[in-house]
C-alpha cells in the first residue's frame, strides 16, 4: 500500500510554512513546500493582542494553503502554532478561524513541545550518528535549544527571545550602533543562562542550526565568500561588526538577504552571538530539518500507531 500523503503547517512568529510529503521507510519524500512571511510576531500591541491586519494576513495565507492541501484528508493534516500565539491574548479569534479554514485542529503547542518536535525534524533528516547533538532554532519570538543522541532527545528548553523580539526592543528605529548590540547581547545571554541553569554538565560533539535565523545568517556569510551551510565564531562576529559599520538597516550591504529579513537581521545576529557565547561554540552547521518536518514525522508515527498526536 502506498504511503499516505501528509501535510504539516507551522504558524510561526515570522513565517507560515507548509510541507507536504510521504514518509517511506523512514525517509521523507517531499512533494510541496511553501513559505510566506506573515510577521505575526511583530504585530502584538502593548496589551499583547494581535492586530486585526496581522490576523487577516495570517488567515489569507492559510486560505491559500488550504487550497493546496484540499486533496489531503483532514486526518492526514497537522497544524501547530507557536510563540506569538502562545503570547497573544486574542489568539482564540485567530485559532477558531484558522481551524475552520483548514478543516482540522490547530494545536497551540508549548515551548518544550516545540523544541522536541524541532529536534525530531532535525534528527530525522540527518544521517545516523552516535555523536551527541546540540540543536539551536532561533525563531521570531522564541529560541529552542535541544541536546540529544540520534533520535533520542535528552534536554530541551524554550527561551522567550527571538529575532523579532530582539529587533523590536533594541533596533526598532533601525539604528545599528555597537551599544545597541552590546545591550541586546547581554539581555539574550541573561535569558539563556536563566533557562539553562541545569545544563552545566551537558556535552555534545555536533552543533546544528535549524530554521530561518540560522539559515539567513549562513546565506549572508556565504554571499560574503565563506563556505555554504555553516556559521563559525569569527565569521559571525565579523557579520555583527559589518552591521555596526553600516549604522542603519537601510544601509545594510548584505547581498542575498531577503528584504523581509532586513528589519530583524540585527536581532537574529544578536541572539545567535549570545548563543555562541553562552555555549562557547566555535562552529555550527545548518540543518535541513525544522519544526514542520518534526510535525510531519510525528503525525506519521501517530497514524501508524493509531494514537492521537501529543499536544
């Protein structure tokens, strides 16, 4: 019997991502991928309500995705929402409409569950290895960090800071001065240390960066002439210095940087620098797997076992 076609949707703080594929003998065969920058994370007002225009942007994106997965049974779809909707006081207004559009539940997952699914997505697309892995995913409003071995997750945290929150707080007017980066770094470093208080004895041999921020930084470095698919400590801090020399987001010289990332790249670089310092990293490789892959693999396993997916 042919493996069923599955769809996963990740409603993130910066982007909404769709993945359609089949899992055959443990391997993902992708049939369709889509990514739209919706910027929900930058549209929380002072009372933590999502602005109506952002809600409509998100719902319009989901209407387009619903048309693309109309041929997939609702039981073979899984949709998750993350940090922005965890924070939004009026999230139910969005979630109820999203469920009606997609014809399936939209799960508001915890930060720890998000981290576990990210690790599953990353490890599922990596070759088998006995080496312990540190996985870092800097999103728009949260950063998930995991340690595991093979497919086994050992530790996971979710820290409420990301590229959007850091950019809004420290670079909201577009100014890229050294003192702004120092303040952003100190803030992110303190939050990370607080959330990983019991990680003092953690060890790993491989470091993987997942999702948008790590990918954007890696692409900017590659455009500058460095090897593709990696971030090193010297090149990361050189990139930060390049941003400081630019002085303002309107003068960024970064080739290959998507225009929608321009307002948040300083925040993303600041959080990544704090991660490198907190964990004393020298090198990070960019993973192909991410949350949407973990959601799809988790759905496939749930269908196989006949169990409901974990919330």
